[in-house]
C-alpha cells in the first residue's frame, strides 16, 4: 500500500515484544477497546492518514481499523526501524508526521493539534518540565530518519527539538511493566472528562 504524501499523517509504532509488560501493549484495554484501536481512532478523528507498524504476530490487532498496516520483520532493531517501515508506506513523505509509540497513550487530540500547529522539524510535548510523546516530524528530520540505519536511536537523529507545553497529566505514562496498568483507569477518566474524542 502506498499513499500520497500530501497533508498530515501518523505512524503508530506497535511492533515491540512487550516482554516486561507480559502482554501486547497494543492490546491493553483503554476505554473499552484496545490501546491500538483507541490511538488509531483518535488520530483518524483528527483527519490524519494513519499507518500502524506491527510485528507479524500482531497483524490481526489492526483488523477493521481505519489505518494502513505495515509489518516490521525485525522489530528488535528499535523504533527507528519501525518508523522507517511505516514511512515507507507513503509514495512521498507527508508534510507532517505524528509519531506515536503505542506504549505512550497519555495524550489527547488537543496535544496532537498543538504539536501540528507548532513550527519546527521535530516538535515534542512537554509536561511538568519533561518531554513526552507523541512527536511531530517534518522536513529534514523525516529525511534524517529515512536515511539512517534502522538501529540508530531517534534521540541521536533528532538532537534539536522544539518543546511545547501541554496540559496532559498522563503524558509520561509508559506501558512497560504490569504496575503501569494501574494508571489506566485514571487515564480513561481524564479522557472521558471532556479531554478526548
């Protein structure tokens, strides 16, 4: 599948193994649906073309969702490799790309809209003085990713980032270990309280 590169798009990175969590991060339940579905629907609601990058064992997770699917044959190479796989679904690079690691669900549509409205080639949200996810990449930042070896950490490719303060108390929620799941109910309440779609 190849899409036009015009406008804005999103790539959801969901190919990791989830070893420490003990279950696929993409399938964690948020708001009565899978974490992956929850993120894809929020991005789609913003009018973004969405590509989800999955490992072969999880390709069914995106079934029926309004997104394209790309399979990463080597997810252990890291997020940059998965991002390259996702970006390769576009015939030409989109003008703006929202990069969403599936294990960082603590954002809402207002966060993404703020990032897209902010100038810069690598734009990240900041809450409580700490940077978080998702991020928006444009121009040279996108080209740097596409030209990099897949195992290169994104932080090495994007040393300069524009930081944007956002109202997102769960921005730093990282679904990494079983105890992190204890925060899901609070995230759901925040999103349901007029903070999400």
